[in-house]
C-alpha cells in the first residue's frame, strides 16, 4: 500500500481547511505564550498553498512539496514561515520524480523535513517547538517500519505520536522562539507550532486512513 | 475591539497607502510589500523591516539621512524573504545593501534567506542584528535579547553615516558598535489588541504592570505591582544601568566566503564619563503628558546618579499597536555618535535640520 | 485608572518639569504657572494657554518660529489671569503681546481679565479667539464653536509671521484670517479618564462613536454607529466641506479705547481652487497606524472630490489625555499661508528647517 | 438680627469644607454634561480662600469678599473661576466698611454678585447656569423683605429657593458654557455650577440659622 499523489494533494488541501477552522484556536495558543498570530500565519500560508497546487497537480510529489515550501516561505512570515518552508523544501528530495510514496519514503520525507528545520532553527529536544512533534512522529514511523507494520497501522501510530508530542510540550519550558522570553511562565501551555504540526500529521492520517 | 480600520486583512496595506499618500517622496510596492525612496546621493542602501504594528517603525523612518527602504510584514509577523529580496534589488545603488534585523527568530530566519538569495545574485549585502532589550537575561535558554527601540537610534545614526558616504563595511562596524552600546527596557500598563485576534493579548489589574515587556503583546518577564511613576521608572533605571555584561553569538554574513559565520560579541559597559542619547518611547496608547512624566523621573534619576543625558527623544517611535506603556532606551554615545545623531534627517517621523 | 503619574495634584507641574528638563531652552515658572523661551530676535510675543491634557499643546509649541510662551491650566481647566499677566510681562519685548484663546467660556473669561490688567499696565496687548470646531452648529444656543486643533496650524503660521518681524496688528489680522479659513471635526472611539475623576468620562459600546466630540472628554454632538474607518471619515469629510457659512460676534480688544468691541465675522467658504493644509490629529490614545488609515481615507475622498491637499500633518498634536479617536482639520491656504507654514520652526513638537 | 462678620468667615470656611466633601459629586455632575472638573475646581479654590481669610479676619466684610473673589479668580480657573471671582468682587461693594450685614445688605450683595456674573458671562434665565440659582435666591430674599420676614425666616426661604433653582436646571437645555455643546442631550442633568451655588447658599443658611 502506498500514498498516492492525489492523497498528498488532498492532504495539503485538508491542511488549508483545518487551519481556516483552527485559526482562532492556534492564535489563542500563541496569545498565551507568543504574539497571537500563529493561526493567522498558518491560515494565510495554506490558503496560498491551496491556490498554488491547483496549477501543479500534474507534477511529481517532490515538485509539489517544493512548491508548497516556497509558497509557505513567501507568505507565512514569522518564525514558522521559514521553518515550515524549509521543512517542505527539504522533504521534497525524497519525493522527487514520484507519483506515490511508501512508508519508507514517508519516514525519509519527515525526517529530512525536521532536519531542515533544525538546521535553520537550532532547536533541541525539549525546547518546546514544532520539532518536538516531528521527532516523535519520525520515531513512531521508524518503529512501525522496524516492526513491519503496514502503512495503515503506521499512520494510526503516527497520529497518536503527534498527539503525544504536542501534549508533551505543555510541561516544557520554551528555549527557542518568542515563547522563550517568558522563561518559566511558558510552562503549562501547549506550543502553537507543535499544535499546528500535530494537526498536519493527523490530517495526513485522516486523508489516507479515513477519519478515525 | 474598536479600531479605525476597514478590514482586518487590509490594514497593513492601507496604512502604507496612507503613508505614501501623505509623503509622495516614499514609493510603495504592494506585491511583494516594501516602501522605499530615492536618496539624494549614491550611497549604501539601508534596509529595515519586521512585523507591522510598530509604527512609525519602520517605514516612517525612510528618507534622507535615515533608511532607504523598509519591508513591513503583517501585524507582528516578520516579512518574507521575497520582500527583502525585491526591495534590495530596487534600492541597491552599487554601494551595497545593509539589512537591519531585530533579533526575533522570525525576522532572523527570513532575512537570512534573503541575504543568501541576494548573494546568489551578486548583490553586496550585509546584515546587522539588533538586540538591545535587557529584559531578556540570557541567550542560552532563550532566543536571546530582543531588538526593540534602539532600532530607531541605530537607524538614525547609521543613516547619517551612509548619507555622508561611508562604505558598507564602515556602516556595518558602526551599527555593531551602536548595538553593543544601547540598552532598552519596556513596561506595559495595558496590552494591545492584535486586530486579527480581536481582544487584548493579556489583562492587567489596575495595580499591575507587565515588567520587561516586548513590542508584540507577549507578556513581559514578570508581573509587578504598580504604585506610581517614580517607583516604576526607578526600577527601569536599575534594569538599564545595573545590567551585567552580555555575551552572545551573533551570525554575520561573510561576503567573501558566502556563508554565515558565528561571532561571539559582548555589550559595552556604561560609565559616568559618556553622554547618553535617551529615548523615552511610548508604546502606542500612552499620551504625551504621561511620557513627559516618565522623562522627568528618568532625568532626575540620571542627574542624581551622575549619568549625563546628551540628547533626548520623547514620543511614540517604536510601538506595539495600542499598547499602554513605555520603554526607555539609553545609548552610550561619544562625539562621533552625537554628531551623526545631530546630522540632518528628513523622514515622516524624524526630521531636523531640513 | 492606571496612569504614569505620582500624584493627581502634581501631574501638570511634573509634566512641565519633564518638558523643561528635556528642552533646557524652555523656562518653566511654577507660581504662577507658565513656560516661555527667549526668541532669537525682538518680535511680537505670542502667548497661548488653556487647560492641560492636550499635550503637546500648548507648551510643546514654544520655540523659534512659533509660540513665545504658554500658560497651562490644570487638566481641562483654563488657566487663571495671573498666569497670563505674569507670563506676558516676562515675554513682552516692547512689540506687544498677542494671546491665542480657544473659544471656551473659561478661557475667554480668564484671558479677558488678563488683557484688562495688562492694558492697565500699558502693555500693548491683543487677543485672538480660535473657534474652528464645526461640530458646534450655532452660536445662538451655545457658547459658540469650540477652539480645537486649528490652534496648532494658526500658532505655526502666525509664529512664522512674528519671527519675520510682522507687527502686532499684522499678526492679529493674519490670525483672524487663518481662524476663519480653518475647520475641524472630531470623533471619539473611547473616552479619556480625567485623573482627578478616576474613571472614563463616558462609556461607548464596541459599535459606537461620539461624533463631533471636543477635546475635554465631554460627550459629542451625537452618538453614531461605527462600522469602518471609510464610512466614518466620509461622514467627517461631509461635516467639514458641506459646512454652511458661520457668522458670530467675537470680542476684540480695542487698544485705543481700552475696551472690548464686538465684531460680527463670518467664516470663509471652501473652494476647489485652493490648497489645503490638513491635520489628521490623534486624540491621545490612538496609535499612528490607525491615524495613517484615517489619512488614507481622507486623502482619497479629497482626490475624488477635487480638494487639493497642499500640506499634511499626521499625529498627536491637540489631544484629550488618553482619548481614543481623531480629529481632522482643513485650513484653506494661499501662497502666503503655505510659505509661512513651510518656514523654519523649532519646538519640542514641531520642527523643520532647523 | 444681623449676620456678623464671624458668621461670614464661618460661612466661607464651611463652603471650603462642603466642597472638599462634595468634590466628587460635583465632578460627576460635570462629567455628565461637561468636562469633569467642577468639583475639583471649587475644592481647589475654596481651599485657598480658607487659607487666605485667616490673614484678613480683622478687615471689614467688603474686604473679605473682595479677597475671596480675587483668590477664586487666581485659583479656580475654568468658567466658574472668573464667574465666582466676579461674584464676590462685585458683592464686596455692599459690604464695604461693615462688620455685620442685615437682610437688605444680603439682598444687595447677592444681587450685585449675580449682576457681575451676567456682565461677564451673559447668561439669561433658563440657560442652565449658576445664575438660575442666584436669581431665584435674590427673588426669594426680595420677597422676604417685602413681606417683612425676619432674617431667620428669610434665610430659610432662601435655602429652599436655592434648592428649587438648582432642581429647575435639570429640565433646562444648556445655552451657555460647556454643557451647551450637548444641545438637547444636556436636558435631564442638574447643572454643576447651579449645584455648587446652591451648596453655598445653604451653607450660609446653616451657619446662621443652624443646621435644619
Ligand atoms: N528555533 C525554532 N525552531 C523550531 N521551531 C520554532 C523555533 N522558533 C519558533 N518555532 C515554532 O514557531 C512557532 C511560532 O510560530 P509563529 O507564531 O507563526 O511565529 P512568530 O513566533 O514569529 O510569531 C512556535 O510555536 C514554535 O513551535
Ligand atoms: N456664561 C455663563 N454664565 C454663568 N455661568 C456659567 C456660564 N458658563 C458656565 N457657567 C457655569 O459654570 C459651570 C461650569 O464650571 P466649571 O466646570 O468649573 O468650568 P468649565 O466649564 O470651564 O470646566 C457650569 O455648570 C455653569 O453653571
Ligand atoms: Mg506568533
Ligand atoms: Mg509573529
Ligand atoms: Mg474645565
Ligand atoms: Mg467643568
């Protein structure tokens, strides 16, 4: 079983819908420990992505990811713009020339993506950032691969992992990004970027596996 | 929320259109978004940018003797690399382009990308990080000190140097020096309301302030009791002058090698022999009369402790929408900096000697 | 109420001390209370005054090319005659003293007393009433139009004339002409809090504005629905340009006879051939970014209807403590007025060409 | 029966006490239709009067009134400062050289006073100003005189008249002073200056007749 290009397109569209719906929720999370714009940023960026991908549906998955990354880079702004932009631009490599991807590819894609984010943003585990979700997710995918799970099982496990990763940020003290200025006052709040990452991960699961 | 706007999505565009209508010497490009002007002489192009909501920063400081251009992002959101990229192309007169970047993860990352793109196009480009907010104590457990109101002083001073014909390298060195000699500290009495969020970012009781607040509606370093302006200004004064040396690693663009190098650099100490340029800056919702009261306390405290105020500026220069409160910036200055400060400047928000 | 003050009773004194500390060229006398400076040349002394809480009005406009002195009253309370009397004695250089008086019962009565006292001491004194607020429709059933933000434009222009050496009579005639060619209209989104009262003077819902508001926290002419800045500015535009002729009797001091004479005088009509000096004025609690949005709407409306904006000023110049809102002033100008407007001015709040 | 100079001094002191006590109430009345400072103004002015008169207790009633007027003029500010200042300066004439005053004098004093206020402020009956109280008061004193009432009776009637005069301003539309800008919106509120005048009148009654 593989993930088809059409499902990747559905996924990106679904992200756009989710960020439109969760705009205020994400913004409120960011108001608590940041500057109250994360939902607005994600919503603006994925609206553009949604527009953009209609023009490149014929291309391969790598190109679609690269375009997504470039679009996010030039429309989101803030910290999350270059980070998510880099995520997709780096993720593109493992999708180059492909019309579908398997569990191996997916693992590579997300792992390259988060490596790109770290190269730019220098986050370490426990710094309370989006990376804390992606690392948990990649770890879960690796585990599924090692245990010989099928794609469906792997995606379900990945979704759960993303929830755990996001929830784990609640107890962390932020050491990167705007929330770090709050010091200990950042503890007790779920990180907005971790939350938007979780939403993206769960959206992929839902598109491929069907709503849980 | 009640604001003098039409549409939450259009406010940055419309306020820039308003500025361009008022100052026809400023040119406004909407996609990607930037504002620039044509300097009288061929000079290093100085380019600033960052989230909107800090007006008159950044576009209000474009003009002879200060900035060449600015890239405003959405409200409190750093701009995107395509803005800096195109604006730099537009203003580069062959003498190179210097970016002024306030130290926020978002600004730093977006400007870095623009620097890399421009380098690829053979534009001579430099980038200066501004991190004057002493409310942030360390750089190990945080994203490092924020860039706040010292931006105004730095842009004025480097603007004068560029207008005098100083080179990109000279402007960079000057900017680094000013940044290491400047300290700011802010206090909020009431939060701002981000238009798209629709309600105040935090709520304070009548006897509380956010102490060590930034310029984005994020909460401050701590919540303190507020009694009167004298006590509060004395607390801010201590934060500014009793501030330990601060060392951090700042990334610099190596134009030769075309890569980022990390430079460990330490702030300058304050002393009683220098003159200081002081900015008492309103955060947007605080009236003049209260800022004058803040300046009085600060000036009296400086007198009492032997700090010598050489120049001052009181008003709204680096704001956070309608936030109530103020920040104070002290820049340790020598003859060179004072002369550059006094040099002619002609921008919408800062103007003298022309 | 949370304000950057120490003591409700000391705020006017302390804010003036703050101003004098920041601008050593301004001298501050506390009992009776006035601020003044020494002009470069011998000239007609221009003296303003009124309640405090309108900062930078009045003391912020003292300096070369504008006011010679100002007498600030308590917050929103006109000053007392002893202040004007002593300040006038201090600044009179033998060329006479001209008072700028905003048309409020309190200001008018207190300045009249001062004029009478000074006349008794053989000081050549004149007094100009400013009444530009077109929100007040008639003078039969009211105290007449209020003096608001046109004060700033008038003081700048007459200030330039006095600095050029024009006589008291010339300055008076010029001031009367400017007053009759100027119109203002204000809107409040949120009331101010008078410190001694401790709570907002009125409360508005999120979709309401006080339309035709003054600068003292008093309610406006009517309460209107607020939808967006475009609609609101268009309403203000109509009030300014569709304004019928306004005749009223203003008292003038007859220096020969030593008595008040009543002079019937009518405002000038606006036309599409003139240039206008436009002031988009913040009332104290409204950030720059929103004022730029207001200016945009106003400039677009002027363009669409053929009104020609020759000069503009956007910012907090005539405020009402921390009131949220704005006023717009239009001054019909000819070459003479534009030249006087452009002339050098060097005050804390208005500065160019020096 | 006459009003002694000591009672006049008591009266002015009592006014100071009353305005200290009623400062916020008067200011609130002024907030409704003016600029929220009338109580503050009267309080500041009469504090000064209280200080000042300790230095001129030996002088005649005329001098005391003149000094009161001058002090108000240079300390109250606003509209009420020159008006109350003029009131007392004009009132002084009928007290010149006197150590006590009778009903006739009082009538003259108040009537001269309000004439002075009108000369400066041009108020007409029904304009919703302090004059609407003083006219009612003078009228009541005239009537008492005509009817041959004694001072005590006259003062009681005067107190009642002042209350009526102040209450009558509620229904008036302001045509003078700051409240006039409100047009019809000024209707329904008692005029602050009329109220402070009423307080002064009742204070005189209470000092001479004793608390009601
Ligand atoms: N250095 C970093 N590395 C990884 N993620 C980061 C870093 N800095 C910030 N983030 C993520 O970005 C999110 C904030 O994004 P956003 O609100 O859109 O930008 P900004 O902070 O500039 O307003 C944070 O919640 C965090 O997850
Ligand atoms: N022209 C006038 N004649 C008589 N009384 C007046 C006049 N104008 C105002 N007043 C009185 O003054 C009062 C307001 O006084 P105050 O609040 O102290 O001054 P201001 O209006 O300048 O703030 C009004 O309530 C009214 O009674
Ligand atoms: Mg954010
Ligand atoms: Mg942001
Ligand atoms: Mg008043
Ligand atoms: Mg009043």
